[in-house]
C-alpha cells in the first residue's frame, strides 16, 4: 500500500511544481490579483489562483495510481461506489463556484447555496453521519437526522477553512495536518482508495506552500489559493470527516473513537468560526460581516508577524490533537468530556491572547477597519 500512497504524493507534487509557475505567469498577464484592503494583512497585489491546481493535480495523481494499483493487485481492486461518484460530482460544483468567484466574483448567497446543494448530494448517494459514538449520550441516528447533520458539517467545515484563510500558509497548513491525520486513520482501516486520494492532495499542497510562504510578491513568485483552493480543501475535509465517522461494517471496522479522531483534526478552524460568530452577535454586528477578529488577526495584534502567528496556530492545532489523544486513550475520558475540556482550553487561550492585546493598548474586538 505504501508504494502507491507515495506514488500519488510524488505525482501530485510534480504537477504542482510544474503548474504553479504557469499559474503565476497567467495571473500576471491577465492581472488577476488579490488586492490589499483594510481587512487583509498583505500589502502587495498578489496572484490568487493557486487553488486551481489542487483538484486537477489530485485527480490526475489519484487516477494514475489507482489504475496502476488495480493492474497489479487483482484480489483487492478499487471499486467506484455510488457515493464516490456523488462526491466527485459535488466536488466539481464546489471547485467550479470557487474558480468563478476567483475570476469574476460571486455573491456569498450564491456560494452558500451551491455548497448546500453539493453537500446534499452525498446523503442522497448513501453517505451520511449515522452514529455519534456516544457524544452527548447519542449513538445510532436515523437518516432523517444524519442527512441534515451531514450537510451542516460539510458546509460548516468548508466555510471554516475558507474564513481562516487570512495569512500565508494558514489554511493550507491546517489542512495538511488534518489530511495527514486522516491518512493515518484510513491506512489503519486499509482503505487504499482514500489513502491515495489524500496523498494526492497532500502532494499538491507542498509546492503551493513553498510559493505561498516563501515566494516574494515583488518577484511574481508569491501566490494565494483563492476560493477555488480553500473551498475545495474545506469540502474534501468535510467529506473525509463524514466518510470516516460513518458506521459501515462493509467498509471499515467499528471504532468508538472515530468521531473523536475526526473532530480533533478540525478543532482550530471550527472553534475559530464559532467564536468569531458569537463575538459578532455580542457586538451586534452582522454575523456575515467581515472583521479582524479571527485568531490570526488577534495573534498579530499581540506583536507577532505572519510567520510567527502561523507557527503558533499550527502548534495549537497539534497540541489539541495530542491532548485529545491523551484524554481518550490514556485517561479514558468520553468524547462529551473531551469536547468540554477543549472548549475550556480554547477560552483560556483567548483570555491569554486578549490580555496580551490589552497590554499593547489595542482593542480586543476589531471591526472591519485598519489595525491602529
């Protein structure tokens, strides 16, 4: 299995190395830039189409690898299921709306509607959350509830990844950690198709992160992923969450920790979007109104630069995963208590950040305006 996982990774990485410079040159010719404004932290106009390479590279690497796998491994060939077809069709919808938004712009309502339609395709094809594994005392749930929950989770994760994409490397870095976690989970279940798919996506993120973090805008070597990238990443992560947590004895073993593992990989973007929404409501701002109150904005108000904030948030992500694994496997705490502990830690973390901000005589809450 490992050789095929590595093959998909390398194929996708090569695609990214070849395609990304071509995208940069295209954006320069067509003047497709992300323009700085009072809410964004970058200061130079930067190409924004880095995400258009994600889906084609992942699919090409996955397709080639799966064909090779089926040719060489005859006793356990990869089969195309109904929900696999549904997933790829819905993923194309998300990718398409993200690409259109990057090129000409789309309203939030249009994007939100397409996300709901795309997410709804999965329960229709038979893929939905059917077990909460004891969270809040709930185990098996019927299709009527599970299908709605599935749509909510996928749309929520998609937007969480999109909204936290505010500094270099953040959305891609969080996604990379989550994808590596899901890769371990699916390797453990011996589900080769999704291992190949995940490794193909990981491969394309490596060259993107190189240009996104280390590239210089003045040399036309820096690029952002845009909505075509962040929405695609978010949708795939939401899909993997549902896929891994669905109790299906024909696909994977029943593991009581399935929901806890999948949830732990997505804590930071999920908790951040909930906190930001609650803060907006508290300050009587519109819940969809853009501001500068995401965790990366707050860390930068404490005096950190972009790279320091990025490293800090990625470290927080890893710490949450480590804490949850320790609580579950070593201390034997159930998932409901794990979530409560995570919320308390998250609140304490922001209390500390708020104290650091106030020491600099800056407001903790920042509406949509330039930081003083």
